C-alpha cells in the first residue's frame, strides 16, 4: 500500500510540476513505466530513484527558472551540486 502511494505521489509530482510553478503547459508527460516505478525521499536537495529507468531532481527558483541535478538511474540519487537561493518549489522528472 505504501509503495503504491509513493508511486502515485511521484506521478502526481511529475504531472503537476508545471501547474505548481505557474507554467501553463506541461512539456512532457511521464512515461508509461511511471505507474510502476518508485521514487522516494524527494526534498529540496535530492530525489532517490528506487526503480525507474531514470529521474532528475529539480529546484524551481523564484521567477520560474528550473535548476536540474544530474540524472540518476535506478538505485541512485539525483542530487543538487549547489545550494540555490530563492527556491520556491522542487520535484523530479522522469528521464530516459
């Protein structure tokens, strides 16, 4: 049950990231695997990829610019390399 909630939360983050940051369109949809893969420990610094092909953490800076961390394959963590000022939101996206 908890794993399903985590996957659902990850999918919701990916699909609503544009809405949360004020964007009017979503540039890419989550892949079909998003319903079955897991991402956990999403925070302002990082996102841990449990079982997805690839994920990438991002911070949204005041004004809407996104700062992306390096991609992480399954079993690894996508981490920001620096501390960004004026972070208004954060999340992750699915990447291949």
